[in-house]
C-alpha cells in the first residue's frame, strides 16, 4: 500500500468516526455513560492530525502508532481496547499483509484478554469475531460482504443482555439496545471496506 | 523493603482526590500515595498517561497497589502498567476492591510493612464474592 493510499484510508476512517459521534453517544447514553462518541472523536482526531506521518511508516508501525494514539487520547475503556486491537494487529501483520486473517485473530485475542471478555457478551468483540472469521474463510467479495456482516453483527447485539462493561449494571434493561462499541467497530470495518478500492 | 505505594484511579478527579485525602488522614506520610482522575480533556474519565505518572509518583521498591472505580479505570490502569519499565511492571497490581474502602484498608495494611500481595488481598477481601 502506498503512503498516499494509507493516508487516505486513515483520514477516511477517522472522518467517519468523527461524523458518527452523535450516533455513538446516543447509543451509549442508553446503556452506558454516554461518552463513547466524544471519546472516539477525540481519539480519531488525534490519529487524523498525524495521518500523514503515520502513513509514511511501514504498515505495522502505522498500526502501532494509531493504537498508541488511541490509548493515550480516548480516555475511556475503548482507548485500551481499540488501542490494543491496532497494536496487536500491527505486531502480527506480515510486511506484505498476506497473513491478514491470522493477524486479525491475534488482534481479536488481544482485545478479549484486555477486556476479559468473549464474543457473545454484547461488546465490540461481537463484531470483530465474525469479521475475522469471514476474512479467514476468504472469498473474492470480502469488501462487499464484510460491511454487511459487521453491521448485522452490531445490530444483533440488541437482544443480548450485557455482562461486561458499564451496561452490565443495567442487567435486563440492557436488552433491546445496540452496543455502542459493537456499532463503532462495525463503522470502522464498513468504512475501511468502502474506502478499500479507491 | 519500603512500604507499598497506593494509587487511586477514578473517573472523577474529586473522588480520586477525596479518597486520597481519606488515606492520608489514616496513614499520614508513611505510605507513598498518588491519585489520578479525569480524562486528558478534563472531563470524567481516565488517562493512561496520567495513571502512569501517578504510579511513578507513588513508586516504592515494595511495589504499588492501584485501586480503581469502573471499567475504563481498570483497563487504562492495566495499560499504564504495561508501559512501565520492565523491572517495575511486575511490582504493580490493580486490586479488585471498592475504591474508597479498598484504598483506606490497603494503605493501612501497607503502613504496617506488609508486602504487595498481602496489601492487595486484604483490600480484595472487601469485594463481594
């Protein structure tokens, strides 16, 4: 991937997260502390501000840099979670990115360890795990199918009762609401796929 | 071995500072103590960089016990521990205990010279099973 293309990709993802601040906040107000949109905006603004420098690095270092900035700027639990995801992905990804599925599995595993959580517990993992599985299964049309998989997986968190994070304090009252972390994960996946060919 | 240090990490700077005041009243200056609260923009939240600084401020060769309030305080504290120098990382633990009661009882235990694992265990006995 050229630095120009990587920079466009970073900026596009950051802009999408920033543009969806309100949506993420509304979801988090329903079952959390209402700061997910603001925190994600702050994190991705920091990433966006350094997109050019990040894009000049090898992909592994760029991913590590993105993760570190998110860790340092987000301020909520999603900072270490998304930060760990990008850092672990950067650590595992080969220079030619040919082991993407394997590297994503490492990243999902790192998020599980960081959050002491499993898929199925109404978190971002409910999106990341099926996305990783779909990448591992392969196929020609991944950039078309992954956004559908990601969004469906995020929406499928609604009927689940939260057992991790602040939403777990609500018990059964968390049922019926889409998890904000799952939605932001789906947003990132969807945006990456949408920008992939351009 | 010097007394174990105590770090208090809350989403709210007022809670973190207030809990630290209560610890200070209990143990005076016999225990290294620092607190961190609020995100980098001054709102409710926690900051990895600020937690790391608090650990450095309360550093003791006997180790540091961290008391946290909710989820992000815990994950950000764990992240801050990983950013420490390799020689220090293994001597910092996040206690699974209520933040105010845990901090006071952990500090009381630390002031008696107990090692890190005992300080943490005494605080964690406050948590519901």
